């Protein structure tokens, strides 16, 4: 589409009108950003963005990420005006209302065309880095004919202030992700007022220092916007930051350029003044036919490009494999199952972090879509295998990302990779540092994607590094996140099963909490027992009086406690519970059989006890650690904090004896 200001201005004003009307109707929202970025967005969608509204999931489409998700009416307007089936005008009329897909912040599972859930500032941009990594990786595997697209991001001042921005752009610059283009809505306004109140940073200099290309434009001059976006499009050796100098709330004559337009409706009087200022005479939620026609043309170029791409895909010998990867379907499951089944006859005593590495040694050659990494703890997380060569700017076909000390950035990038499709990302750090990336883990769950977190050094068992590194509350706190499977396997067999379960679930992310210290192999029979979330590892020999529930390294302790109780004639089952979440999905009869009402139930886990009452009941025992750890060898710490047979058995016998 030719850049014609006389036609583009009314198109941009349609965005402004929809944005201010929807926010006003909801009496809630952020009109300023979409009004300020309307001109830039109109040029982008008219000339540069590769998309087809009739095929929103086209694999080689450009990805458009609204990192400044509070300005959600920008993307809702763009999707509606350009011809996507949704949102409809009724959806927009019901902006921020129950049942409307036009939520307060864009959510990927509600609307095709919304590539990721945004709103927590900076994470959209960081996820876009992951999308750009996935694009370059798949390009390295399948070539330009099948994969050659850009990732465009609209980010605000807040996105660039957040700490995750520093992590994300450093990673992108080092990987020279030239197909990543960030459009900075540089309006110098935050909720509190002028950005001068909180920052004096030279942001373009920071981006240049991290290896980015930087161009600038007047965000309300269509020709200048076109020039800047053209320069960004042409740059493929470096990621590009386009500094778009804009006026927040552009078009609202009395409030534009102020924080009053940031997060509140303009009000009926100001909207009337804005309509006069813009020459907009249409009624609320009505767009003149000629403007709609111009907007509908924006997808025509993408429709042609998609047809050409489809022809190349049909002619490609890689078609089946490419489509399989993009669909997220697994392959060679029988080989995986057979390899892991052979482990049952072994008797390996290894840390579960090592067991995870052994599992990955089997999985990564069979599943080439697995792309791993670590936040500078590769040798501790054991996440790299022979099959996963480094993914670098010189070899995007590699499958191992060195994220550096960027836990938050890594987790967000993993989300972007999973959302892009074609790869299954997994990444490692210490469990204690899950707190650094927690909000990205939460977004994994909210967005219903398959990202796998390898969190090692899962308890006081890591020893001498002390309480700053010893996780106490992290496992239980992660279990509180909806739609997140938290696995804490007890041995090599459970670790393999947990990896299989994590890979099989396309719509639920997983955490593998893994030990530093060696653990004995407790399982020598049974197939995928971990799929139940919890199962009876050992049955009582004497009359059953107690049920011991353990996870991870404490399952071995539970077995030893059971032996001591049996020696006193007290029957005790041992239940291994690698996943509370999967156990909660089981039928009531299974739960009742595993945790009978007429027994004393005891949980044993080297972490906080809050939450275990669900399974032990108020009259049960919760053996745990409701304080921070200490610096000492692991064996001494377990003894000090009561994780021994001698410390636990008397508590159980006293409870049984009343």
C-alpha cells in the first residue's frame, strides 16, 4: 500500500476514535498510548507488517507484540479494522467487560492475532526476543523458503525501564537478532508524570552499547515514520530500536501530552473536543465505509505472500517435519519409552539433576525441536547434551542458548519461543532463583504454553552455599501458580517420567525441581506411575497405621522411617508424590485409597509445611522446614533440622499413642 498521508490520517484516527470510545464506555483503560502510536501503527500495518487476517496462525507471518499491553485498544483496533474475524465491534463495545475477548490487557488465548499475553511491562519485548530466536533457529534449520519473517514490538517508556529490558536487549544484541524491530513509543510520560521525575537515562546509547541499530523518527509524520521503518526493515545484521517521538493522547486537545491520558477515560467533554480536533464526525463505534475499505486493503499483500509461501511449503521435502514441529506434536515416543524402561533394571545412585541430564541425552537426539539453555549454570543444571550444540549468531541452527546471568530474561525468552512455535524450550537455573523469573513462569502458565524449567539445587541438600541459595518456600510457592505442573522426582526413574510428562503437555508449563545430592534408585518396576501425581511406592507389611508422603530427596527418608516403624510392628505405606497438580486431577476413589481416612498421614519435605495439611489433615504431621537454612555439608543440615529417622519416628509413635 502506498504511503498517502491523506488516506493514512483518517485510518489512524479510526484507531484513536475506537480507543477513546471503548475506554470511555468501560470507564476504565488507557487511551493515551493507542492514540499516540496510531500513526506509527498505521504505517507499520499498511506497508511493512506481513500478515493475513484470514490465516492468523500462518507460520511465516510477522509477529506483532504489544509489549505496552496497557494500550490494548491499539491491537484490538488494528485487528478489527484490518479484517480479522475477531474482535467484532460488539467485542470492542464491551471492552474490559466479562465475556469480551477484549480484556484489559491482551491475552493470547482469547484472540487470534494476539501473539502473547502482555501487560507486565518489559515482558512483551523479552518474549519477542524469544520469538526472534525461534525464527532464526528455524530459519537455520529449514531455510529462507519456509522461515523468513520479522518480529515487531511496540514498547513504551515503562517497558524500557524495567530490569528485564536490560536482560532481554543484551541477549538480543549478542545473538545479533536482525529480524527483531522494537518501536519505542517515546512520549516521555508515565503514570506519575514526566519521565524526568524518575530517569535521565540515554536509552538510545544503551541500546547501541548492547549491539543494536538505532533510528529515530517523528511519530506523527507519516513520511518520517515510513523512512524509519524502512531503515529498520532493511537492517538484518542487528536488532533495531526505532525511537518514535510521540505525543501521548494525540488528538485530545486539552489532555494530550500529559499523564491524564495514560490510565483513565478522557471524559465526554474531552472526547467531543478530540472529535472536533481530528475532524471525526462518525458516531461512537462507527467507522466510515471508505476508511474501513482502506484498512481492509492492508492484509492484501500478506495474502499474496502467504499463497506464495504455501506453494513453497507444498514443494518442500521438509513439509511434514516442518508442520509437525509447528503443530507441537511429538515423535518417536516408542523409542523414548523403551530407552527409559531399560532404566528400571538398573540401580543408579545419582542426583536428580544428573538423572535429568541422562534423560536429556536420550530425548534431545530424538526430539530436534528441543532447544535448551541455562542462565550461566550449565555445569550445575546439567542442561546441555551432545545433541545440543550452541545457538549463536554464527550458527542459529544450534540448540543450546547461553543466556548469561539473566534468569528473568531467559524465562521470558522461553515463553516467546514456545509461543512462536516449532521449538520446545527448556532452561535451567537454581531453584532459589525461580524468584528472579517468577512472573515469567506465571505468564507461561497463564498463556498455556509448553515451557520447561529445570530448577536444580532444590533444598538444603545443596549444602555449603548456605541460606541465600537454599530454597525453602520456593517449591510450595510455585505449586500455588494455576496451570503449572511442579515435579519433584525422587530418583532417576521418576525424573525420566517427569520429563516425559512435561513434554507431553502442550498447554501446561512444567517445573522440574532437582537435587544436587545423589539419591538412590527406589523404583525398579511400574510404567509412568508419576502420571498419577502420587502413587504407593511401598505397602505396609504390618497392619497399616501410617502413610508417609514424601517428595524428591525425602522419599528415601520416608522409606527408612517406614522400615523403623515396621520394626516396631507399625505398618506404614510410603507414597511418593512427584506432582501435587497431577494428583489433584485423579478420581476421588484413587485418592481415598492412597490416603485412607483411618490412618495417620505424615508429609516429609525439606521445605515449608504450609499446604501439606491438604493431604495430612489437621490431625496429621507435617515434617518440614519453616525457617531458613544454614551453611554446612548437606548431611549435617538434614540432621540439624530433623530430617532423620531418629528425629521423625518418635513424633509418629507419640502421635499414634495419643
